[in-house]
C-alpha cells in the first residue's frame, strides 16, 4: 500500500518559477530517500468557502496562489525512514531559503486506500474532507464506487488517502483546515483528468447521475459542509 505525504500551502504568485525550480531540484533528494513520485499542483480554481476552504486553511494572501501537492512513497515504513534520514542529514545545516512562507505549509501522512497515486496528472481536483474514523471500511467501499463513476465519465484516476500522521502545527494544520472533530479522520484525495475541458464535461454528467447520491462521502457520515477543495494544474509532476 503506497503512502502519501500531502501538502497544502500558499506561494507568492510572482514566485511561481522560483518555486518550480526549487521543487524540481528537490526531487532527486526525495527520490534518493525512496520516493516514487511527486506532484506540485498550482491553484487554477480554488473557491472561497462559507465555513472553511483551502484558501483559509493556508491563510492565503491576495498576492498568493494556493497549492495542493504530494509525495508518494512505496509504504509508510519508507516514508518514516526518509523523514528520519532527512532530519539527520540536515542537522547542523542551514535550510535553504524558500520562495514561500513555510510556517503556513500544512503537512500530513496518509495511507492510500483507493487508486494508484503514481499515475501522471493532467488536471487535478484536490479535496480534503473529515470522515468519521469508525467509517473507514464504509468510506473505502463508497470511494471505490465513486472512482468507477468518475472514470466512466472521463477521469484518468481517482486517489483517496486516509490520514495516518497529522501533526499539529503552530500556525495551521489539517485539523484546523477541516475543523476536524475528535472522532473524525481526515482524507486527502484527488481526481485526475486529462485536461480542464474533460474535467468540466465530466462533472456536468456526474452531477446529473443519480449514483452520485448513492456513493458520495455523505452516505457514510462525512460532513460535506467542511470539505475543502479546488482545481489545480500540475506545476511539477515527476
């Protein structure tokens, strides 16, 4: 079972190229520690929410763009070992200057429960949602059916990853992003489309399909009102 390090962050829009360059240069390091894929999703359509949203989660400023990103590991063991090695290798060294405010970056570890997290991306619908922790099995079953529905209408792949290691941040984190309750888990998910046009056409058909009401996360008690989401263009996909 693959393991996903999921990230939400805000980057000054003017620093887009600098961020891309730094991410591309960082990939050999992650790969050397055992990572098998990395995607940096640049915000294309990230709506404001009435309760919460990705923008509020990362405390995005007017001159910044929200991002939805992830690193894929073969398993949790490799991820944990990589974190320990990175910390040991960086001990006593200065961290490189980042083209964004790292204090507002949200980080978490997630176990993949649906889909292939290594499939190359085209256009990304990213979602983070709180789900009752005792409904993991039911949520997984529903997600498999939802994935089949989305792929029927043009999605390349659908991935759902169940929160496993969600550290509390000093500024923000996945708990505050979703207004998570003690009895809830957090799911990090994305739908991968060939392009935006395919995505728009697919969603139009999906929203008219009655199976959407049968398989949706709400059927297992997920609070859709606290789901945060947005659409992203892959800035880096390695």
